[in-house]
C-alpha cells in the first residue's frame, strides 16, 4: 500500500514529473534498457514494499542497509516481467545457465574464469559462508574475522559454536589497513585456526587488498593449512585507483580458497536470493559436498533469471553505476571535510558505504541512532561491526545525486551547528528507536 501520499513531506520533491506507469508520449525516444537513471522515485520505492524504504522510511532517509537505490537494472525487470506473465513458477533448470553467466562476468570484468564444474549455487552469500564453516572447520576449530566487519559475521561463534579470532584492521591517517604481520602472529600462535573469512572488498571500510597482500595471505594460509573463504560480493564497486583481484586468481590460491559472491549488491536484487560458491579445486568441492545437498537449498527461478540478465547484459549499466558512485564517494568526503570536519571519513576504495568516524562528537554507544535522532538520516551503528566500530556509523551513499545531497544537507544542519558537548545528553529522550 502506498504510504507516501502527501505533498507536504520532503520526499514529494523526489517524484518524477510524470508517474512511471503512464504510457510514454508518441515522440518519446525508444527506451534504452542499458541507461542508468540518476533518480530515485521515493513514492515508488515505498510502494514496492522493500525493507530499506519501509522499515523506518520515508520519514527517515534510509542509509543503513547496504543496498543501493538505483536498481533494478531495467533489462532485468523486463525479463522478470516476461517470466511472471508466462507464469513460469514451476520447477526450473536455470541454475547451470546462471553459473555460466557468472563465469562469463568474472572473466570479462576481472580476468578470472571460474570453473563451472567447481561452482555451486547457494540461496545467499551468507548461506555460502555458513556452509563453508560447517564443511571446513571442526566444532572445536576457529575462524578468523577482520573487524570492524560486516556485522552478521560476528554471529558465527554464537550460531556455529566455532571460536572466532579477530584479525583487526588498523586505522591510521590514510585510512584502514590490513596488518599482515599481525596475521602471521595469529596463525603461528593458534593452531586451532582452520578458516580465514575475508571480506574482499571490505565492508564497512571499503579497503581493497592488493595482489601482493593477497599473495602473502595465501602463503600464510597454505603454511598453516587454513581455508580462506573470500566474500567478494562488493567487488563490482571498485573505483579508479584500486583494482579488484579475485583471491582465486592469485598464484597458489588453488588449494585453499572458496569464493562466495552474487549479483545482489550490484543489481539491488537482495530479495531474489541467488548466489554462488566457487571452489579452487576438486578436493575442496568434495569436502564441501559432505554437507547434504538438500540442507543447502537452491536459488529460485526468478533469482536465477535476474542474475543471468545482470551478468550477461549488465556491463554498460554497471559501468555507469560505478562511475556515479565514484563521484558520490568524493562528493560526500569533500562536503563533509568542508562543512562538517568533526565527522571524519576516508574515501573508500570500494563499496557504496561510508564508514563515518563520529567520535569527536561523543555519539555514545549507538552512534547510528545518535545520528538518526539529530539528522533524520538512518545509519547503521558502528559497534555492531565489532572492535573498531566504536564511535562510528555506516552510511550507504548508493543513491541518486539529489538524495545524497539531501542526506549531506541534513547531516550538516542536524549536527553541524551544535557544539559536541550539548549533543551528548539527550539520546534517551528520543521518541524513536
Ligand atoms: C560482505 C557482505 N556479504 C554478504 C552480504 C549479504 O548477502 P546475502 O544477502 O546474499 O546473504 C552482504 C550484504 O550487505 C555483505 O555486505
């Protein structure tokens, strides 16, 4: 049901001049389904019922979910419409095609060709990660995490019983970095470690590992008989100045790596549930197969169809999207530096996520909520991301240029003029949680 019905609200400014459902005028140029539109129709987002735009939006601007607003890729929507119109809801056999499409995308975009015979479908990337924990670690084994880290990873211990060991990223004046000597020490000191879970590129800091760093990580993993699970879901958003090198393409990675990824971030199709896990060699796949196939489930038809269209036809659209978010990351960083210097941010090398350091403002132990209460911009609380998350909030800048400016304007007007000391006190008085 359309909640967004009043012209008095801020979001009315973000409506298109004409409802999208009206037929185009006779002289409208043919619709180009590879063209990215830098526009978010908020009423439509709300009506579509997705989590991002209905959870606490549109009253607050949703910048807490790692989902961008510029989807869906039009060709994908057309294909799904076709399948729906045809009533294609029965059992399906599109998984092999989806895997071929993934292998083609990876070859074209990254020069790494996964072996389709060593690539399996999952419903979600998280399922891929969790099933690898089951397959490659003993109940008494340990998994290395890289905090501050995508928060669901921090629940591995609670949900699987495995120990987790923190390999913390380190922050200096140039941003967040991996400490490879630190990894060497962790592995040398703890023989129980059986898995390293990489988030490559890294959510929330946007850090991208270089080939040299990946090579060293592979050497250490091989030396200590550790499996590396590389979550590469954000790889498509790697900006000029950095290069995404798939871990599996690094020499020596063949015997110890699993790549888990999907098109859901790139094409904003998280609700469709379709992802892949690609194994570097057959022995690893055999070990993985010890998990009964039927416990793993499989992607549904619409998820597969969407992924196929994205991976086969999405190059031009994704290039435009990445160029837009490349602009956004610099624009956000530069406006914050000029207008809100107490909010510190390093320009991310990848992802459409900004990891904001609010510690100079005393945001308490719920920095995301602190920010939301003052600005109406709904961000994720940093402490959820584990050590390194204190004083931080994660902000999704994957939106239109106009909405990004609305977000920044609100940050500036909400906290820019208030002295830090007076802001610290009133968090408990908020009517909203
Ligand atoms: C690093 C990372 N992995 C996995 C996911 C979730 O993927 P899925 O919904 O397919 O489990 C996200 C979503 O934000 C993510 O950032």
